[in-house]
């Protein structure tokens, strides 16, 4: 299946059991097993859930058979994501039958979208908990323990879990995600997120900075600030009489230490400001990489999608980025076969991709989501095989661009943060450069978490290959 190319790398962990990476030495009387699906924010939520459960005496395990509680933190973004979870649930049937008291919980976006219907449709599920209700998990688990079904899918206008210190699950000890906001106020017509995550709210900057500082002190060297729409981060600090915009937040996090790299995702093209670009230019440790989803290159489709920008506006944004940050890498999301999309619209998308030459792209065939504006107003009229064919064209074009982007690096020297030992060879480390490109090189006498200068000798479509040179 060619649903995505690059995403496969990111999503390889999807559905895998995740356990704490830090040396947690507490002993727990009960065990939970958690699998996460979907976006980085959802993975980060699982770390918040782990923290809440640890407080309740539940320790994480990688082994379902050892668990008293199984949790699936789910995603609703496309139909396939939901099908994967439904399929996975059936695999717990046997354990459930053989193990009295064994609880199965569904968290996240699918829980929120389907609510009580989930309990009716999937008999083995005991708990349904939406993304804003994780603080009530202990009470819900207790309720479910008495044999009742437990559910809380209330969305909140305030909840940011700002005071909860996430338990880093399956972490490399070098890079971490920090959520800075929740929800989304945009109403892209194809998207289920506003329904599953609720209204947008920004987390207070103090707790963000405290978390980044704590991570740095524990040896982490990179944080990625997460939100559906980070550029609309906005916090009024009445005590200090200060308005914290995303640009200011970036500067504050960058000031934690010059050795702490800062990344962020996602930027909505309509909201990213010059201030953000200037902040990136001013701080060497704010990485030169922007995820700027275009979705479509056709003005007619962009309007139907309610993206509130035109292709011309989008391309001007790219010009501005290149003007202020000449070395900035760009990535994108593209949807093919949205309602009424014609061959001409599709060609417009290919043309914008040609203009942007993205280093990385997440590409999808349109999947209608119940309840969205598009589902209510428009007909999902592009045949599946046409969506797939257009997707394969988008993927092929992108492959060329990404390879070109990699080849441009050959011969150059770049600063790399070492993230760990390469999967392919113990004698090599892997890390990423400023532009988020993966670099592999012989280890020499360096450690995970060190910065090294690497001369790039060669590349594949996904990896730069090099050797360490003196700094
Ligand atoms: N907040 C981000 C995107 C979050 S969802 C933004 O505004 O760009 C991640 C990506 O999934 C989207 O960018 C979009 O490309 C894709 N997506 C969302 N809904 C989809 C749908 N119904 N069908 C196919 N792809 C979809
Ligand atoms: Fe969905 Fe649009 Fe919000 Fe992104 S900005 S989460 S695509 S509604
Ligand atoms: Fe999926 Fe929810 Fe994220 S729908 S992409 S897990 S916000």
C-alpha cells in the first residue's frame, strides 16, 4: 500500500507497546500496557496517561499477558486508522476471556468521536476516555473494575495537563516532544480533529519552560513543541503584563540553553508570521525546518477545504521563508482526491510541489470522516482508483524532490545531534542535522546526545552518509 512514503518511518512505532525509558525503580502492584496511534500529540498524551497511572500504582509493561489493563490510544484521522484499532481490539478477546479483572480501555480521538457507541459496538471494551478526560482515569478504572462500563468524553476549554510531567515512554533520552497547546479552532472541511480534540487552548509558558529545562537537565538535547497549529499559540500573562506569542515562546525555549535544539510542528500557512521566521534566524538552536502543510495546490479545492489561503499566498510564504531562512527545509501534507477534484486541480497540486521541492511529505488519499463539513456538504465523488493513482503521482514527484534535496547535501559539512546507534550497524551512530535529515556515520569516541560535525560523503533517498570531522 502506498498510503504514504516518508510517514512510514515515523509511524513504524504505531501500535507498538511503549514502556518508560528512564530508570524508574518504583515497584508497582498493577501493570498497564499502552499502544499509541496517530500523531505525535497523541503519543505525547500517552506519556501524560502513563504519569497519571504511575501515581495510581500502575507500572507500564511491554507484555500484554502481564497487564491488568490494556489501553489503546487511538486516532480517527482516516478510516484506515480506525479500522486498524478495531482489528487490534479483536486480538485481546482471548486474554479478556481467560483473565478475570482484565480491563480494555480505548483512549484518544476514536473514543471522543464514537463516545458510548464504542461500548455498544465493541463488547470487550470496558473504558472509553476522551483526550481531555485523562485525569479521571483512576476513577474510571475503579468503576470498570466493578464490572460496569466506564466512560468520560467531556471536552474541556481549559485542560492542558500543564502541571503533569509526562513519563517519557520508549525515549532515546535525547529528543522529546512537548505539547504547547491542545485542540484546533480551524475548521478544515475534511478534518475530524476539531471534533475529537475540541477548542484550541494554549498551555501556560511557565510549565512549558519548566518542562524543557527539566528535560535539558536530564540530558535531553532536543525538544519539539507540538500543537495542531503552533503559530496560533497565545498566552496572556497577566502577572507580567506580557503577551506570549509563538515567536516569543520559541525564543524563551531557545534561551534554556544553546545546547538545546528546538523544533516545532505544525504550522498553518495562514498563521506563520515573519516574527517566527526572524526568531528562527536569530537562534542557531531553533532548527531550520518547517512543516507547512499545503493539502492542495488548487485554489478551488483549497476553498472547499476551508484552508483560508490561496496557492499564491502559499507560494509567497515559501518565498518569504527562503528570503529570511535560505537553508530552511520544508515539509508538507497533501491530500489527493478531495471532493470534486479534477485532473486540472491535481496538476495544480503537482505544480506547487514542484515549486516548493519539499524535503519530506506526508501524502494521503482523501478519506471521508463522518460529521465533518465535507461529509455533510460535499459528495466524496472521486473514485478510489483515481485517488490512488493521483496519490502515486504525488508520491513519485515527491520522491524525486526529496532525493534531490539529499544529493544537495553531499560534499557539505553539517552539525548533527547524535540520537543513538544505527539500526543497521553497531559501528555507526545516527542523528539528524538542523534540517531534520537523518545522518549515519562511524561512531568514533562520541556519546549519544553529543553534537558532532559530519562531512556528507554519500546519500540514499532517506539517509545522508558521512564521517565525523573536527569541529
Ligand atoms: N494540524 C495539521 C494537520 C493535522 S492532521 C494541519 O493543519 O496541517 C494531519 C494530516 O492528515 C493533515 O494535514 C491532512 O493532510 C491529513 N488528513 C486530515 N484529514 C484527512 C482526511 N479526511 N483524509 C485524508 N487525509 C486527511
Ligand atoms: Fe485539522 Fe485543519 Fe485543524 Fe489541522 S488546522 S487539525 S487540518 S482542522
Ligand atoms: Fe489522529 Fe487525533 Fe492526532 S485524529 S492525527 S490522533 S489529533
